[in-house]
C-alpha cells in the first residue's frame, strides 16, 4: 500500500510548482506533479522573460523583494546559462518624471543591493553619440544603462520538471485535479479520467487558480485572509525595431513602465500592461485596448511608429499577486507568502503558494520545502538547488561561445542559426538530441525553420510535449515563424507519435 503513496503531491506545473517538485525530489521525497494542461501553459510562459530585481519596485519601497530578486539573478544565471543570459537595459531620461539624482540613487541601490559580481554596473549615456540613441526620438539626449538578465521562461519550467523527473519525481501533464480530501492522515486526490493519487502532503502551486483549488478541497480549514489579486499583463511582438543588443526600459507619463526587448533574433517584444483581471483563467488574450496602449507607449519613445496592425503576435498572462490593498494594479506587491494547514493530528498538510515571480521561484521553492519539512522529515537539511545546474546548464556562464563551437565541431553540417538555437535551448543536452547524426538527413523529416524530426522526438520523449503548440510556443518560440499549414503538419506527426 505504501508503495502507492507519495510523500508530496505538487499541483500546478508553472515555475513555482516545478521548482518545488525539483527541490523535494532532490531531497529524496517521493513526488508527483499534477498539471491540468501543459507545463508552463499559463502565467509562466506569458511573462516579460526577465530575471530581474524589479527596478520599479524600489519606488514602492519593496526593498527586501528587490534584494532577494537581485541575489537570485546571478544564481539562476549560473545554473542555467543556456536559457538565461545577461542583458543591458537603457533607461531614457525624462526630466518631468523625476530628477536625475533620484534615478542615479535608485540605480546605485540596484547595483549594490544584490551582491552583483559578474554583471557590469550602471553607466550614464549621451544618446546623441551612442548607437542605442539612434532608434529613439531626438528629444531623448540622456540615458542610464544597467544590467539584468533574460530568460526563456517556459523552458525554465520544463527544465525544472526534467530535473525533478531525473531525481525520481513523476510528472503528469493533462491531469486535472477535480477534488482533494484529507482522510486518515492522507490526501486523496481525484484526477479527471485517471486513478486517484494518495499523498502525505500537498503543495498547492496552482498560481492564479490557487483559491479555485482550495474550493475543491475537503477538510481544509479556510483562512479568511487568503486573498489574491489577479493582474493581467499583456505583450506584443513586432518586427525588429532596432539593431542594438540592448533592451529599453521606459516610463510613461501615467507612471506605468514598459520594456522593449530584442526577441528571437528578428523581433522586438514590448510590454507589459497591468490590469485587474476578473474573467476566466483559460485562453487569456491581450485586449485591443491593451495592444493599442502598448503601441502608443512605444510611440512616445521610438522613431519607428507602431499601430496595432504591425503586431505579429500578442499574448497575455494573469499574475496571482498578494492582495495587499494597493490601489493600482501596477503597485501591488510581487512578493509571496505561504499558508500551511494540517489536520488535528498535525499531519497531512496542504501548503498554498500566494504570489511570487519567476526571478524568486528557486528561493520560493526552498522556503516552501522548509515549511513542509516538519511534516516530511526527508525534506529537512540544507538546500541544494543553488549549486546544481539545470539540465543542459553544466557549463560556465562565459562558456556559451565554446558550447556553440563544440556543437559545430561535432555536427559540422548544421547551419549556424540551428546551432545558435539548440545551444540556447538545450545547452549540453543538444548532443543528446542530435545523437550520432552525421548528416542533416539523419535528423529525419524537416517540419520547417530548422525544426527536424529528431528534435520533435526528443521533446515528446523527454519534455512531455504532446501537441504542436507545446513545441512551437512552450518548448521554443518557433510559432512566430510557422505557417498554419506547417503547424498542422507538425500537429499530425505529434498526435500520431503520442497515440503510439
């Protein structure tokens, strides 16, 4: 009987759930992760793709959150240098928003608060003589340049799930939890169209649906203070607006900020918005008003003017923020807290995660494990995720060029764009994907834009891909390039593979 009982059931396949599953599995716990859709299907694939301290959070006096995030920034870069890399941000100065001395003070605190070691410090720019000034309107003569990091957000989730699985966790996607009941010191978890699961503890990492899951939980002692604020963030993707490698961090007259970021080599990603979300949590999209607002925001700064018709792709996600009573959604805290509820015998706990952001996911997971350790002794002991690289990330942060060179030496038939994409998606695991291939034809059918059968088979076998969209949007971003016909052909292949 005990062979069928898990120590910990993690519900939610976003970045927090995958991080908790990874940490717990690495400590020897028997773990199952249950996700009702695909990994990173929601908020965790709809971010601004940044590992950052949150410069704007300084304005809201969230100094501890900024410090925690800045400390994690270089730590995450070190364990995943293939999907996380440094990015310089240009902040054009506008005198009427705030004085220059205040901007410099904020950036000084930003540089000094998080133990920055490898990332370069802030510097002041004369935009009239810098290449980064060329895309901007001439009234912007001065700027400040600072450091943060870029991340492939959905791959971060998948790689955490992969590492959890390689340490013994069971990862089940397309597994919707319909009911939980605490009975006889165990959680009895009902899953749609599947056999029930038994677990000694539950981690509710359902993100925006955290309260929805608690509503399906029998035996839970509801905390009246359990509240979240759902805030929708929308982004647009347009044709490349500038050739410089830096991103831009801009503030609008209404106080909101947006980023314009080099994206997938040929595009620019712009966002985000902050709007309270009161609708359903499935199929969230950017509204026409939000798309127009982002275009208008960019038009304040850039010479190249945008209209909604220029938008190639848009997406939106709902951030489950701690409801701290803030008036405007953009001022709501990006921090997190836990609620732990156990039965009268101080067993069978359910830990619910409220809030959080991608940058702090690893530290959040470590703290969640600390909350569960009194109930699951195998979780006790020092943290380990700080030192262990994620799959494919076992190379130095300065070793990306060497990795690409190694792939080229071993597979000289590969075009440079494919090598570039494979290196930054799979890191050292690219060799596992490519295997013993000696010629491009050894990779099988070509589905378009450098995606070959060998890669698709790898994603199905090792990364739980079960549809074309899983591959094109969450295991990578080739969806930006695929036509409808190409996608349909890929879907037919994936469907046949999964069925077999």
